[in-house]
C-alpha cells in the first residue's frame, strides 16, 4: 500500500463512519445480546452437563490413555502423521511456522484489496487450514473415542460379567439364607468351580453383594466409588455401615473428607440396597463379622427359628447366663475363672469350659480382667455382656440370612462340624490350626502348613478333597474317604474341606510363621539386628514410658493391659495404629518381624512375667504345645523327653539340653533360635514364647 | 443532584471526554459478526471472575487439589455453576477467539492501519491457549495428569533445548507438586497479567483506529 492508497482508504473509512451509528447504544446493544446468549449457553452446559471430573490422578496407572483437551486434538492427531524422528516437525516446526505466519500476515499480504472474493488465494488458504483442523479433530475423536464411560464402572458388575454371567445369565435368584460367600469360594454345587483360588475375599464379597443386590452395587458406584474402590469395598461391618447412614457427615471417618449428607440424600430403599450390597445377606459372612467376636465359630441353640429371630433382633436382653453357683462345685468354678483369665496358663479349665460354656460361647473364651471378677460373673450369671440390638443394625434380608445360618449351624452344620472332624482326624499330624509339624509316619520329613494363604490359594477344593479322600501314601497319609476304606463319608469330607477353606479368609489366630527368615530375639546370644527392647526404646518409649510405665499412651506394666488382649490384637494395634489416638500405624515403618519382636518384648513387661518364668508356669505349656508331639517317652526324638521337669532337664542325646543360668550354651535355646538345627522343625515359636524360654533359662530354669 | 456530582467528577476526571471518545464515537454500519470480539472479551472477564472465585477454595497441592475440586463441585453452594462456567468458558474462549480471528481475516481487517491490532490479537490467542494448557492440570484427575504428561513431553521434543524446556515446565523430571505449583502460578498470575496488558493495548487500538467497515465488493 502506498501513501496514496492509504489516504484513499482513510478518507473512505471516515465517510463510512459518518454514515454509521454511535457505539453507544447501537453497538453496545448488539454486543450485550451476544454476550447474554453466550452466557445462557454456558450456564446451560454447566447445569446439564457439568464440569467433568475423573478419578484422582494416579501416576502409577500407566494403562490410562491420555487425551488432551478437545481444542488440542488436531495437533495430537497431526503428530500421528510424523512418526519417530519426524515428530519434532509436527510438534514444533509446523505450529511454529504457522504462528509466525499469522503474526507476519499484515506484512506479507500488503495489497489494498479487502473483500474476500478479491483475494482468492488468502481466502482459500484460510478455508483449507480451518477445514484441515476440523478434519483432524474429527479424525482424532473417531479413532479413539474419549473414554467417558470408563469414568464410573460398576466393578462388581464387571466381575460378575466376567466370571458368572456365562453360566448364570444376567442375574441369579438366590433363596434367602444361602451361604453365598461359601458357595462362591468353595463352588460346592453341581459343576461350579471353586472361585476361592482365583478371587480374593474382597472380590467374593463384592460378587455376593452384587448377586443379592445389583441395585446396591450401582448405588455404590454412583455414590461411593469416587473415594472407595470396588471391589475393595468400604467396610463389611454392618455396625459401621449403619453408622454412616445414621450419622451422616458427622461419621468420624467421613468428617475430614467432603461427602454428601448420606442420611438425607439417600432414600430408605437405597440405604437397604447399599447395605445389602456391602454386607451381603449371607449368613456365614454375617456370623463371622458380627458374632464370632463373642461366639467363636458357632453357638449351640435348641429353640425354634422364630425365637432365634427374636433373640437376635432384640439383642440386649438375650439369653441370660445361668448362675452357675450351685450347679458347679467351688473347685470347678475356681478352675473356670482361672481359665477365662488366662487360658494358656490354666489348661485344666478347658474341659470344663467345653462342657458348660461352649454351647453359647462357642470356642471363644471370654476375657476377664482378673480371677475375682470372673468368679463373680460365673457364679451370679445374668446379662454380663450386652449383645447389640441387631434389629436396628441389619436389614431385613441380612437378619433373615443370619438367623438361618446360625440356626442351621447350631444343629450341626457349617464350620463347627468341620472343626470337630479336623480335630479328631487331622490335627495329630497337621496341628490344631493346620500349622504342620514333623511327620510322625516318615522320619526326617516335615509336614508343611496347610492353613497358609499360599497353600490354600494354590489348591482348589476338589484337590484338597481328593488328598483327604485318597490320602498321600508316599508321605504316610492314609486314605480318609469311605470309598477308599477310610472313616469319613462324603458330607464329612466336605465339612473338613469347608473348614480348611475357611482359613483362607479367616487365618487361624496362631498363624504359623511360615517364613524361615523371621528375625528372632536373641537377648543373650548373637544379635543380628535390633532387639525387641531396642525397638521399644526407639518406637514406643517416648509415649509409653521407657519401661512401659505409661505416659501419653497407656501403661503396659499392669495386669489389666496384659490380660486385656492377645498377641494378635496387640500386633494389630501396633501395625494399624489407633485412629482415635495419637498412636501411629507402625506397620508403615516396621517390618512384620520387628512388630512381632515388639509384641514379645511388651509381654515381658507384664508384672507377673518374672513370676511366670517357672516350669510349672508358662514353660510347661509351651513345651506341651510345641515339643511334646515328638519329645515324649514313647516317641523320644533326640533322646529328649519334654513331658516333665525332671526329664526335660536331664534327658537327651546331648544332655543336658538346658543349662540353668546359661541360655547361650543351652542346646534348647540355640535350637529354638534356629542357630543349630531349627526347632520346632516347622517354623519358629512366637517371639514371646522364645523370650519366655530364654529368660527362664537365664533365670536358672526353676521348676516352681 | 446527579448532574452536580457528574460535573464535580468531570472537573477532576474529565470523564465526559472519555465517554465521548469511547462510547459516543461513530462506528460504521456493521453486522452481527462484529460482536465476536466483544463476546470474547465478555467470556474472558467471566473467566476472570469465576477463576478468582475458584481460587478462594482451590488448593494447588497434589494432596488437596482433587479433594478441593470435589468439594467445590459437590458441596459449595453454586460451586458447580462456578466451576461449570469456568470449564465451559475455557472452551468458549478458544472458540470465540478463533472465530473472531477468522472474522478479522475474512473482512481484511488486519490490513492498514490495523496491523498492530492484529499482532496483539495473535499473541492473545497464544495466551488463551496457554490458559487452556495450564488450567487443564489443576483438577489433578487422571485426565489432567496424563494429558499434561503427554503435553509436556511434546514440548520436550524441541531440538537442543527440548529437555531443558521439559524440566522447566515440569519443575523436574516428572509431573509433581512443583509442576502443579508452576502451572497454577502461571495460570492465575503470569497469564492473567499478560492477558490484561494485551487486552488493554488491543482495545486502545480498536478505539483509536475504529473498527473496519464491511468491505464492499469492489474493495
């Protein structure tokens, strides 16, 4: 454009302006209408579509297909045409040149022509560019549709579709009271495989919940899955679940996260659906979760089903315990009360407990703080522990299932039968909780644990059933199935298999420490790593006192603390911490074996600990439990007989195995520490037991 | 009374002069396409307002970003509206800016004497794209995390300086808390300041030179 052209343009523009309209209000009016229209469109989008939000960013999830925002899609697509080293052209060079071209446009196109028909090259080029961008964007969307639906997936439904739908179709109609968890895990019925080996307990729970309440599963996906991932569902405990709905935003674990007020936004029917999904109306699971804490594996019950329903529903006022005073002799009551205070040290009470208490208490021995209070409760009876009012907590379906299961089980079905059969037929060789031991039929052979999750995961029920039925002649196990000449019929075999399978989801309390590399405490011998005492000093002393006398945290050197929980509970507390207190979850920082060491050390803080270091105290109990199967007068391995104090101290091929006051040189101490030949051969004693033996020897190995 | 106040203010601000120059100026007869520019300005202002409201609740750390966005969307009164407007407004800004650019292009409005207006406009488009790119990471969900991972990777392709750019953008090797802080800082401080300055220049030029008349067939 030369000066003349410029002047001409300015003159013409001036004329146009004079013919035109004032900016206010004419133009402003049009602009306002356009702005208003756009605002309405945007507000409508915000209302009807909303701003999307996917799951929280997970840097570990490499399966996610990344997609840029839609207005970058054309660039993203363009990159696909520049593979390998050429990528830089598509990513950098072309966009860079294009932007440069845009900026320099007024200097490149300097012709005075303005109407788009008068400058066809520019008009067509721009059209081609716009069309190209549109084409690339559309191509990108079509090639890989944005994974919008993947945002919320009903994982339980997916699990069902993958594993069950082939045979069962879209859904299964299950009669109330069915042990669904058991059926899925064990696959007992016709032609259905046992899923217990392939699916985790959580997954089976989710499946059972989905089958019984598909609606609940969908609701869970809708309301809860933003925070709680299926199938690792939030909680299977109906008491907690009911609290979520009762307390709404005040429910403590939900307090710090922003959740909806569940008690207001969800309808009654929806709550029932959700509860039925999360804690499937599956009698056995409900019993394990809700009842076994007090009742062990089952209760004996003689009334009708209706009465049982009422009992469970009303809770609180259920069967009062009879006043045993008068029924039992003073001596028996005395033995029983010692037994409930510490079953380990008073094994004599076990028989009495089995006779009089187990029909209601199952195999769960109630904990009493001291003998005096135990004696009082036993002699006076009454409602000593209040059962929750389950009618308020469980949904109708759950209650129904729980009653049916409890009722059936009390008549002799369920795991209780299996447990008894196992105790009669299997535990001599496999141990009470399937922990294994030296093979009595084959010298030098060791029977591996059969209750470990590794073992159970890798064998389905049919395999286990076959092993029991046919035996393992090569290893000295005789056939147990009736068809192979053994004592057990088909139902009994199934009961034992179900009992063994039950360990997978509920590992036995005294789980065998399968790993041989567990660090064991070595107070007087070599010290490969930190001892329990050192760990205690580092981790616990600042709150619980350097000798467990208490401080911010509770004291350990008192009877109430020590008798109030078993090793398992202590381990769990150390590992998981306490949400309500400053107690840290040490499981994050300490290893499994280190926590075991701590449990062992904390046990030594018991005020009665020193007094218990006598043969007639805890030592004989440990021997009886762990050594006497092989070291007894009949089967006298290594010449050592551990059945009495006298024989323990004097017998043995390398007698004496116990040198009073000198743990380091005692063969017994070396063996249980795994320094010589590992004893017991199936795996170490628990750290607290090892500690007891070592300290007992160091204290001179007294008898009384 | 109002007149008196107006007079008093005019003596001090000469606002009537500004009013005359900005609002009473004559403008050629134009069509509806000419509202695209002001519509873009409107959406930009709306983005500013909703953006400021969002920063009152948004927390730019990996621990809390996602939770704060969930809170804004589900708990905060009208939070869904504010976030929804901001989210869709982002797309609208890009669309309107590009449409405005096309209008200017096809009406030959980038030619003398409006070259400088055009250049500031192109830079404004880049700023808008920068807003989109940095804002995308802030909700800290799967989509934003992985899109930013790929986006910064592409920036890293540049010859010689690519690795350097990548590390500056991410504040390290990987997307981390530093990346989020950088993107947030850029999104709410650097880019808005740049945008405000450029819009100021752009509008000054529009008002000083005036908008183009619709070109005639023979032009």
